[in-house]
C-alpha cells in the first residue's frame, strides 16, 4: 500500500481527493490537511509515501512547501492553473493533475505513481544486522541505525517506530518479531508486546515501568516480566 496525504485549502476539493484515494485499492489515506502547516505536523509523526498537493494555497503555496522539505515524499501536484505544470515538474513531481479532476484522470496518475514505486523497493520487510548497527528501509531509503543510538522500539500497527538518542524517531514497515530476531539479545529485550528496550539506556525503573528522560514510561507486561526480572537480579548490587 502507498500511504498518501492530500493538502488543499478548498474543503470540497480536499474531500474529493480523499475519496479518490480511499477507493483506489493500492492507495491508503493517511490524512487530509487544509494547509501546508498542518501537513508538516502530520509528516513528522506518520509514514507518508505520496502527497497530493494543491499549488494555489495562501501563506505557503504547494511548490514552496515541497521545497522546504529535506526528504519529501513523492509528489503529485494539483491545481486549477495549467501554467504551473513546468515549475511543478522541476520540483520533482511524479505527475500533475489539473482541476476539475475526474476519477479517471486521478487513477491514471495513481497508476503512474504505482509504477514508479514498483520499480523501487519491492520487499520492505528486510533487516541486515551486525554487532554494531543495522540497516532499515524507511521512506524508500536505506538508513543505517547504530545499536547504541537506539533507546527503544515501539510497535505501530504494521510499522515500528525506532526512538533514537540523537535524532527524531524513524518509522519502518517491519513487524516486532522480525526486528526482535535481528537485534543482539545481550543488548535489547522485549518488555511488552509493543516495546523493545535498549538495556544499556535504562536508568530508572518504577512501578513495573521503565522511565526514559523522566517523561516516557514503558510498561513491563506480565508476559515479559520474568525475563526482565532475571536481568535485573543478575545485575543487582546487594
């Protein structure tokens, strides 16, 4: 599935694109935004593969918005003005939709996007690890993640979010079982169905919870408590 968002300051146009995304089998609607500023927050907290972006928006138009993004998703620009087409393609857009948009035109554009993605990475669930780091696929890029930079890993439906010490979290389409099997067992431990922690980053434990930075609480579930308690006992100073 290609996860999409649509950005348009016209509510009816926004709902139309959202409806087209929802009815297209290989697209998944991740959000609708009435401004570029709302989209920024969504991009920071969600995995997005594709954006349908209206060009003519107040304050920050679609092309300017895309140029502000360091690693933008793939883009399809949407506008009522054909003269923007060349500028849109210069911003590395995959396609350009001219309003009013029928579903046939939308589907043709969506198929072009699908063809592009099909030529890229075909199997996202893949991890290669050694004693110091692993590689993951995120937003159609391959990223190196050092084990020592991982604080904890959180399950997010079909994705996992890797919380890092030195930068913002990274999301990748992996199962917890898959990534757990690649992590070194002497360094990482699963303490809950939704959490794997880096044992070397634990400094405070209270009330069956691991506390990171005084604000993040990771629960220790009954299923995983015996193994975690054994780790504590072996390292407990008496």
